[in-house]
């Protein structure tokens, strides 16, 4: 079974790999045999994750990347030439009531979560086309791209964009052998939301998840390895939800 998800000989680039899910994704892909390129803004945090991967026998390098900067994305061009698997994971959230979210909040969240993955997907797909060996692009959206929650208007809009870009890119890139899919995680405790789970509304939300628990980063290993490997050779434009049943909870 492990053979099914064997990534030996593949190179994966993971954005937002300095923390949270991205760090975990990089470690998971490295354990499956991929050489990983970890990208984010915080050099020290990136070096720590890459060091952990190397200490465990994996292959890892770091690159500085700000996905909200088209110039920074353009600077990755040479690295993209070797990439078989791209994980667009970098993301931010601004939690405020709808009437308090500003134009600057919109720009920060949408530029990072949607425009960044849009431009990086284009750049990676061009490089994959030039190489002629296909590739797998995995976008990390959210259940908030499929359903709404209060105080996350800009985030929900950005994640809905990620899902739709995934589908259109999948349609257009299929004939080049490039697969584009996305994962919609439910709630997983990371720096993005950790404090919230200690509050009463946070505890009440956990009670509304049918499995009555938050997700762990490892709950995404199956979807990640499926989409990264040839085990999903006939999947493109797919939206995989991993949320403990949250989307099915009673209205
Ligand atoms: N945690 C959840 O419950 C959950 C649920 C659904 C979806 N997601 C999605 O999963 C992804 C990862 O979330 P997380 O929970 O792991 O968040 P996190 O712990 O806050 O980590 C976010 C990562 O994104 C990077 N990042 C942020 N802005 C960036 C930029 N402009 N350029 C490059 N990297 C940037 C950060 O690195 P630097 O600060 O070093 O740049 C960091 O590595 C996000 O897309 C998030 O929306 C999370």
C-alpha cells in the first residue's frame, strides 16, 4: 500500500511551510520520498522545519517567498523548473464582523490566499508544460470556501476563489497532464486559530462537529498523499473535504 503513495524521484514545493499545516505537509511529503522545497517569509522558522526533515533522513531546502508579492513569485522561476508537485498552502485570515472588514483587509487576505495561488499555479504550470512530464498542483482551500461563517467574509471569499481557480485550471491544464485539485480542511488547531478553541464560542463550535473533535494535521495526510501521487492519476478538478463531518452538520 505504501508503494501507492511513493514519491521517490519527485520534487515538491510547499508554500507556507514555516508553520502549521504547511510544515506538516512538507514533512509528510518528505517521508513519502519527495525532495521538498519549503517556501515562506520567516527564514528561521523555515530552517527549523527543513532541519527536522533532514535530521529524519529526508531531503529539504528552503526558499524565501512572499506569495502576496508577484515579484517574489517571479523570483522562483528557476526553482519551479524542477517541481513535480506544488502545494499552495500559504494563507492568512482576518476575523472581524463584515462591517468592520476594510479594503486593506480584503487586499491582504485575497492577495495572499487567492492571488498568490493563482500566480504561483500559473508559473508552476508553465514550468511543468515546458518540462512535458505533467505534475500535480494541490490547493489548500477550506470548508469556508463552500459554506459561510460569521466574521470571515474576506477569508471565505478568498477560499471560494481557490476552489473555482482549481476547477478552471484543472479543465485547461488536463491535456498537459497537469492535475489541479484542492483540499478543504475543516477546523484544525494551528497558529491560525489556536486561541479561539479555548473560548466558549470555540468550544461550542467543536460540539457542532459531528465527530466532536478538531482535526489534527495528520488527518490530512491521506488526501495530501493521494493527490500528490499517481494514486490519483484520474482525479483533476476535485474538491476533497476533510472536516470530521462539519459540512454535514444540521442547519
Ligand atoms: N488551520 C485550520 O483550521 C485550517 C482550516 C482550513 C484551511 N486552512 C488553510 O490551511 C493553510 C495553512 O493554515 P495554517 O492553519 O497552517 O496557518 P498558520 O499556522 O498560520 O500558517 C500559515 C503559513 O502561511 C505562511 N504565509 C502567510 N502569509 C504568507 C505570505 N504572504 N507568503 C508566504 N507564506 C505566507 C506562513 O509563513 P510565514 O509567516 O513564514 O510567511 C505560515 O507558514 C491556509 O491556507 C489556511 O487557510 C487552515
